[in-house]
C-alpha cells in the first residue's frame, strides 16, 4: 500500500504537469474552484493503473515517477525538486560541510580530469598532489569517460580507506601513483580572514553550513585580538544555505530582540529574533559586500544589517532568492522532496524573493502582504488595498528601501566590463593551464613565487603566444568575429541566389573587404592583449601563487586590486562619508521598532 500511494502521488504530479501545458489558459479564464484533492488523486490513480495494466508496452513506474519529478518545476518553482539517494547525500554534505575524501578540488580541463587545487591540511596536500595534476586512473581504471560526479563518487569514501590515483604531471615523463588514505574533509565556511590594515578586518564568508556561525565568530575574535576596529564582511558569490546559520551570523552584529527574518507561507509563519547582543557592537563600523551571486541566507544577513542600519551594503543588487525550502524524506532509501514552503521577509516587511525567481512567488508574496494589511485596517477603511504600490519600506533609522526583491546596495559599484580576450582567457582556464606549464621551469631555476614576485614582460609575451597556439582558445570568437562570419555567410547566400554556386565570395571587392575586416579583427585582438596587460600579469601571478603558496596568499594578492573592496575601505577610512551614507535625511521618519514584520509604508 505504501508503494502504491507513492506511485499515485507521482502520477498525480505527472498529469498535473501535463495540465500545465494544456489547461492553464482555460482555468485562468473560468477561475474554477480548486478540485477535491482526494477525488483527483483517485481518478489519477485509476489512470495510472490502466497504463500499468493495458498500455501497448510495459511501462516502468520509475520512468513515470521521474517524468513527474521533471514536471514539478513547470507548475511550481525552480527550487522544488525530488532528490534521489545520491543527490540527497550531496545535499547532506553541502549542509554539514564535511565528508570522507582525499582533499582535492577537481575539474575537467580539455576533457581530462584535473586537480584544480589540493586543500591545505588534507591527505592529498600532504602527499604533494598539486594543481594541474591530471588524474588518468583511479584504482587502476581509466578516467577518460568519467563524469565529474562519477569521479567524485570514486574519490570519496569511508574515512580510513585507501584510493590510488595515477597522475600525469607537467615535466614528469611517467605516471605517478599516489595511494591516499581518506580522511574527514572539512569545508570551511570562512576560507579567508585577515587584517587589511591596522584598523580594518576582512572576513570572506563562502557558505552557510552547520558550523558557519562558529567559524565567523572565531574569525571575529581573532581579528579583534589583532586590533580590529572596523570590519568588511564579504558575502559575494555566497549562494546561501541553512536558515538557522543565517540567523546566528546576523546575531553577531545585532542587538538582543532585533527581528532578523520572518517566514510566511500557506502553512508556515515564523519570526526570528536575535537571542543575544552581538559580539561586534554598533561602535564598530561594518560594511557588507554583496553581488548578483549573493543569495538566500546571504540576503537574510545583509538585509537584516541594512534594515537595522547596522552597516552599509556595498556592491550590486543580490540574486533575490527569498524562498524557504523544507526537506521531506520520501522513503528509507534516501529519496527526498525539497519543497518550497514559505518566503523570507526582512525585519521591516520587505520580501527578499524576486518575482522571476519563482513562477508563483509574486502572487503568493502579494497575497500574504494584502492579507496582513487587510487585517490591520480600521472599520472605516473602505478603499481596496492596491498591492502594486505597497513597495516602499524604511529602515530603523528612516532610510527608504524598495521591495523589488533582493538586497539593493546602499553604494552601487559597477565593475568595468572585461575585454573579450580576457573573458575568453578566464573561461578557458588559460591562466591555470599556463601556470601548470611554466611551474617546472620556474622551479628548475629556483625562482621564488611570492607576493613580491613580478611577472616579466617576457613571461607576458610567452603567455600571449601560449594562448594563440591553444586550439580551444582560438576557437572562441568575439561578437565582432561572429558578426563577420554571419556577414560572409549572408553574402555567399545572396550570390548563390543570383546563380553563383561558389562557396566563397567571388566578387573581388567584397572578398578583399572581408579579408581586411578579419585582419583588422586580428589586430584588435592583439591590441586587447596589450590594453589588458596588467590584468593578464595579475592573472598569471594569481594562479602561480595559488599553486605554489596556497589559496590564502593568492586571495590576499587578488584583494589588492578588488574595486568593490577598495570602495569599502574608502568608506571605512572616512567616517564622515560612512555616517552620511548610513544616516537618513532629516525629513525621514524612523520605522516603528515593533515585533511586527509588516512595518511597510504605502508609497504616496
């Protein structure tokens, strides 16, 4: 009976997903009342039974179930999904932040399984495995056709067990075998923290897993011991994670009793407050860095800090993933349902979720807000609430905020666009591949790569030649080159239409013009190399520092040219500038500091 119910539910979702393609327009026009769930389930169960008994060919119920799972996102939202046992285990690892493994980050480079970096303090690091090593065999079996997920599965395992990898290394004539004893690998939520100068501390927060708040608190206390008086908290490209960890991290900066976040859904309504005073009082100026890659738990922390005027937000508007997912186990084999059950709201009423990040998200968020505002109406209110204009909010100190989803920064910093040639280099991992290639030569002449090491002009030229000889790199075309191809194809089609069947341009003038255009594009590509010379030199140094000195040294070097971080340092170095940015205009009215989360103000 238990299996039958599970299959019935799957078919229910499966057929409902079909209805998404055929029936939504009709239902939107007629606005029918929702059908009875159990009547529909019974009907669909009958359909499933008939398919199972009478369809022309046998149908695997697992295939129908899988089709149902794929259909879920079409009628609900992108974050709702059903996990198989492997996916459930991956989710567990990401939230717990530890697993049994060897301690390397791997990727595919030119379709070869390659070590991107060994993690400091792990078995692989201790044995001397290095960035750029190509893993050609795992336990004697070739890795040629393995996917990344399959390779990860083979490398991970029970703590104390062994795995042997056969590695090809630049400069080594033969494969090198490493037998690695798996250990508990801890993925640190705070991969880097340091003092930027005598007063300003910096913490990079990468994820929100089970130990995030303790990692952040540990970093804060160590920075305080070094004399920290001001702080930059970097949440850029932090995709989020556990809600309770977001609350605990926010507590480190707020006062006891401050609302941090509330959740509201059809069957869920919660409100979370700071349970203690933060270890970093308001006398310590705070800046939070965010960008379009900051999502979910990151937005809760940044939003709470912004709503309470506890610190400045600098960067770009965040992703706007403000929905709550709850995990429901489906069986004893590890299958689980990740279901969106609510939306996140900031202390003074803003919904974090952007409408485009959920099919039904906007309607649910507006309905929740409309219901709450309607409950607060006095009897004499007779005008219908227009939720379309309820999008202006104020912080505790009276600064105006807008509820369009995501966290809009107090100081918006637009980064300069990267030239095409640099984008191609980053996308194709050219800095990484070049560092791997030249490292043996640097070691042979005992050249020390550290923070003071400089990339010579000759090494820059060597890198340029390396790129132009790499077939994968040269296959990538700029928008201008793609447009030139399209123009040439159009001209050939036109002459074919006129009776000339040649596959090249036969008109001498047009042919010569196309030739000159392509030569000009090649010249322009070389000009971009020269114009981006400093960026390219920094990229070479960054990758070599990562390989030779480790991630911490490489990160410290990269932060030196970080535009958004330098802006944060500017504000923390000029307290008049900082205070002006965080203080509301004198005409503004502070928000009411009540326990209600719906302190929204209608825009007039």
